[in-house]
C-alpha cells in the first residue's frame, strides 16, 4: 500500500511539494531520537517503527486496557507522541490491525506534547477505509475538520492515495461538511470532485441539497441538481423531495409541480413525503383545492395520510376564514385513520378564535380532551386571545384559572393578551395590577407588555401614564423597538399633538429606527384624521422623495379624509389613481367608498362598489353591510334594506348592535313601532346587547309620558330575555 501525501511544511506554506513513504521515511529514526531525546548517546540501540509496533502489540497483550483512555500512561511512547513523522510511520507499521491502530491514534491525541498531524490523519484514514471501518473513519474525519485541516481535500483530489480510497474519503469530508452546515466548504468540495471526475455518491448530493435548502439557496440547489443530471448521478426519491421542498419553501409551487411531472416521467413515483411537501406548499400559497386534490390522490394510491398531511390544509382553510371546511377536513382526517395532534386542534382553535366563533373553539378543546390529548399553553393562549378580542374578559380570566388547574404555566404571551384585553376595555388599573402579579410570579414583562400599556394609556388620553410606562420600560433595561415608538406616536396624533409626534419620530431616528412605510402611513393617517390634508399631501411627497411607494393603507387614509369633508369626486380620483398603480383595494377601502356614497345618498355608486368588490373576490364584512343599510334606511328604501339584511345573514355574516340600531332607528322614524320592537326582541334573543344609541333610537320620537311607559316595557323585555337565557 502506497500513500503519497504533502509534507506538513508544504501544507502550511501553501507549496505543492509532495513526498512518498512506504515503510521507511527519508529521515532515519535515529536522527529523530537524537533530536527529541538528546540524552540518548550515539551508541544507544536504534528503536525502529517495527520495534514500536511490536511494543504496542505486546503491551496490549499484557495489559488489555492499554491505550484505552488518556489516564493510561507510558513513557515508552514519548518519542512517538512528539515526533509527527515517527507517529505516522508507527501507524503504518500496525495497519494490519486497524482497530488497534485507531485505538493507539486516539490515545496519542490525548497525550501532552502532541500536535495534530495532517500526515498521521491521512495514514489512519487510509487504514480505516481499506478495512471498511467507515464509522471510525467518519469520526477521524470530524477530527480533521475540527482541526481546520481543510487542505486534506487537495491531497484527496490530487489522488495521492488510491482513487477508490480518495473518493470514499472525499465523500466522508462532504458528509461532515453537510452535517456542520458549512455551505462554502460543501460547494467547494462538490465542485472540485465534479471537475476532477470523482463523483460524489447520491446520498452526499442529497445532503448538499438539504443544506442549500435550509439556507434558502434555492438557485444554487437547482444548479447542483442540474450538474448531477449532466454527470449521470441518478436522482433518488430523496433528491426529488428535497428539491420539491426547496421550491415550495420559496413559494415557487409551479416549479415544484413541474418537477413532480418530471419525476414521474423518469419512473420515480411520489411517496408520502412527496405529497406532504406539495400539500404544505400549495396550502401556504392558498391553492387549497389543489392541496385537497393531492390528498385524494394519496388515498387512491394507498399511501398513508397523517396529521402532517392534513395540518397545512386545515391551517390554509383557517387563514381564509373557511372554518367549516377546516372542521370538515379534521373530521375527514379522523375517518382516514390519521390521528389529529395537539397542533391540529390548536390550528382549528386559532382559526375559530380569529373569526370570533368562540363556542366552536371551546368545542375543539373539549374534543381534544375526549381524544386524551392534553391541551398546551398555545391552546389556552389562543382561546384567551379570542375572548379578549370580543371584550369577554371574564371568560378569558376563567381560562387562566383553568390552565393553572391543568398545571400549565402562563407565559408572557398569556399575560400580554390579558393586559391588552383589559386596556381595550379601558381597565388600566386592572391591567397595571396584572402586570404586578405577573412580575410577582416570576414572569418578567417584555417590550410588548409595556407597548400595550402605553397604547392603552394613549387611548384613554392619559399621556402622563403612557410616558410613565415608557420610562419604566427603559429603567428595566428593555430597549423600545419600532413598534413601541410608533405606538406612542399614534397616541400623540390621536390627541392632536403633532409637535410631540414629530419629536418622537426624531428620537426614534436617533435610536436607529429610520422612518419606514408604516411610520409614514401613521403620520399621513393622523394628519388626515385631523383634517390637515395639505400637510398630509406634503408628507406624501416627502415619502416619495425618500424612496417609499405609497401602499393601500396610505391611499385609503387619503381617500377617507377627502370623503370626510364631502369631496366625493376627489376621493374617487385618488381611488382610480391607486388602481392605475396596480394596488388592489381591500375590504376597508371598499367599505370607505360604500359608506361615503351611501351616506350621501349616492346609492347607485355605493352598490356599484359593492358589486365590484365581490367580483374581485373581496368579501364584505358586517361593517360594509351596515354602511349599505344606513344609506338605504336614510333614503327610506326599507324593502331593499331588508333584502340586504337577509343577504347578509345568508352569507353567514352575523349582524351586530349597529345593524339592529340602524334598522330600529328608521322604523321608529317612520312610526313602525311594532317592527322596531320585533327587531329589539330579536336582538336580545341573539344575545346582542343594546347600547344607549339603540335605546335613544327607540325612545326619541316619544313624549315624556310615553317614554316612562316604554322604558318599563323595555326593562321587562330585558328581564325576560335574561331569565330565558339562564333557564
């Protein structure tokens, strides 16, 4: 066996000199002994590498535990430890017993005075590969990489060893690099191997593709995949799945589907992983019917479906508000034998809470428990968030108690959600107490906690308290982020203090937060709300000058401001200018348009925008319908108003107290008391609580005597409703 490697000095200097050794090196061992052991006289017997080989074998025979760990010590091998060349020759001499050679190598590495040797690494690696001890060779190669002896790649590429051994060792190098996610080194070794005709095995190619995928280097992964094909390396199912996942993660689902076709054409049939990857990619892109179709294909092919198959689809349905479809998918999943996981239920709970269907969300929690699945803190945080969004803070706190009973520990997210819920209800004192309780329980507030409290204080008009929370945040060593600053700016703008708002923006800039599109939008919106359209237009020009392109929020704010002062034509001009720039309106934009035109009696235009939004797949919400109802009621087109009300309910959009107040108000206005009271009863029956505006609408046309009577009648209605609700 011949091993040709670079000398150590050549490695470190970058020169290309090489030297060969078989059993003997160029330097005699006696010179080594004299160099490292000056006490030995020239008349002393010369100890050769053969002698050391026999000594190693004899030592192990006498002491089986010899060389097993660094605690075993012998001065007989001191020269071998400190002389790199001698160490390499001794390893070569004992190559016939590779396990002993590895054991001796490991022991020498742990001894004082040892310095890593590229030559010794090459010798032991060749010994191990020749003996097919690949797992041991992998361990040694990890040591090579840890010692940063990357130049070993050049030794292997230049074939100073047997080419078969070189390829095996290069594959080991590549494997170690991929395991450590050393992207540049992976690509360097792969490129050198391909250019020199030393083809890596397909498993290593797949590992390289995975590293590139995980580092979002899809273009480079595609290049590697193409080079594999050109070089005759046949892709496996793992290759295809990795590339499909890369495309899907980058959002290039069409390319993934194209690769699926190519894969099937080449006779490589998709497996469960293939389908799961594609279903995940399609679901994230919102192509839910295609994703569902692939699940059908899986079932027809006899492939096993699982929670990994269905969860992305369920999440996609929830994201689009298709909650019944999400629940149906969960039921279908159970019917196919795939067991829902906590993540499955959490996805449904989150979606249902997001869209306000709290009773259904609670049912999901119950179903989870029936399946002996234990809800986690995410389950409860979603439910708490859902109740807080609806203003049902009492139910949210009951859930806090429940999660503690289940030995779950509330997180900072749990407390932030509850504090936010209290702030939205104006309960700042309770929010402050909850923050104190949170600290007492060992959960430290974060930037979001204080930002929520600052925002709550601003909404209450208590800027002194907002400032106090902001200072407390700084004292706790928390660094305000962009959101914390913009929250304060919004508060100042809400109260009309433009000077203070711009001052905060300057402070924000000095802290390393230059204005972004959101910051500009906040100022534009604030100025528009204050009626300062001229200043808003100037700021818009500055925004353009700074390289920011106005977005939907910018345009909607300006359109709304023009409508507020009665400039309908100007508002429409800005709307069409927005469309010409390729910006698509959303439900808020259309609702602003419908509200303005319906309110001014321009019902034809209001209905035109109502139809247009649905043609563009922008679904109206309860606020949109209320805007239409308000316009129709003002025009006393009651038949059409009831038709819109019916359509709203048919589409699953639940009326709120404003819907009923609009209808009650107009029925009272035209003297239709029976209908007004019927609507009021229906409102109470649906657990929709009236407010002072509802009652004012009911009572405004009555004289004093009738008001007393009507008030008593309404009280009896409310009491009856409450009693029936409890029974």
